[in-house]
C-alpha cells in the first residue's frame, strides 16, 4: 500500500491487522534502520497477532519515493507523523531499530502526544552516530558526505562480496544467523533499494538531541545486545543513564551476547519483552543470555 505524506513523498507501507478476537488492539509502528526497509521486520511479524502492526519504508528506502532530498534527520520524523495523521493513528507504540531509533526519538520530540510507548532496539544514542576527526566531532555535513560518497560507490550488486563482508555478515545479519532459508535475498533487496545512503548517514552524523531529550516523557524501553558491533552496547547504557535522570519510566533490557539484529536472533523473546512493556509500561527482568 502507499500513502502520500505532507512532504510530497509517497510512503510504501503494510498493515497487518490484529487477530479478530482481540478487543481494541493497540497500534505498533516499526521503523527500520540504515541499509534496511520494512521487509527486514518479517521474521518478527508472526508474533504480533495481538496488535495492528504498521511497517513502512522511510523516504528513499525500499519502494518509497525520494523526490525531496533530506535536509535533516527530522525530515524522516515529519513523514512518519504525517503518515500517522493520514492513517488516523494515535497513541502508537513506536519501535525504532538503529537509525530508526533516532527517527523514533525525533517523532517523540515533534509530536509527543502521538506516542504511548517507545522502544529503542539496537538504537543510536541521543547524540546520533558521530563522525570524528583529530579535532573532534565533524559537524560539517558536506565534509561527511564526501567521506560517504566513496563508500556509496561500492554498494552495488556487482560488489556483493564486499557488501557481505563489510555490511551484511555480523551486522545486518548476525554471525549465527537463524533466519529462514532465502531471507538473505530479502536483505540484499532492501539494502540495494536504498537511494539515500549518503544523505541519511550524514545527517545521522550531525543529529543530536542532547539539549532536548528531557521533553521525551513517554515510557521508554532500550533493548540492546552486548555484542552489537555496529552500535556498541555502551550507547544503550548512555541512553538509559541520560533519559533516566528526567524520565523514571526508562528501562534498559540487556541481551547478553546479542548482535545488532536481535530481530533475527530472538524474535519470539523480543515479542515477549516488548509485549510486556507495552502492556505494563515497565519491565521486571532486565537481562537475558542469548
């Protein structure tokens, strides 16, 4: 399905209705990360039968359009807010994976009443994904884009071995991948359909809500693996310690031994933890072993 949003972009999305036996099901919106798209959530969807689930391709990913170049990471959030308005969604449960975590946090800042609970899964911290130089953090987007353009040239099917070794293996897919056979083709299709790698990654590099995070008041679950080689576990600890100063409804769940892709490693456990948190706005167990 497709939904045109206020920016003029056309967002590709899917809706998976809750089981008919469920009264007043809650709405969950799943926000993917870089090199991904809505199909990357597929191994997780079969567990979410109690919810109305929405997955979408952010602008420039998957089958969504990229008619207007990003000027900020908040552009993604504005598209999400417009999408929810046009779909008549309110009080959503938003799940952000990796870059999607920054999008979820941005939505919570721009439209706090839209979100009932927020789950940050293997997410960047509230200072984004900084690019560093000898002088410190690089804040010049043009300079960052020049770095990224060299990588973008390698992100082709012709260089699939490079892509597998540097991006897919142990990152998008965990080293002990337990996905069903053939899912690797979905991963590649989503990765190679991205048209905004330079823009999205550069603006993630300068995105920083250090001066605004206190305004995020909804219950927050931070779910992160200790062996995440893309966004290290220390980012989850930083988020937890920072948010918790002003929001006591912040919880950190540690997946001991988990990678950047728990959606493939432990989808059923993810569902159990997320479901409990959404229903109770808290969690009791704070750690598990993969």
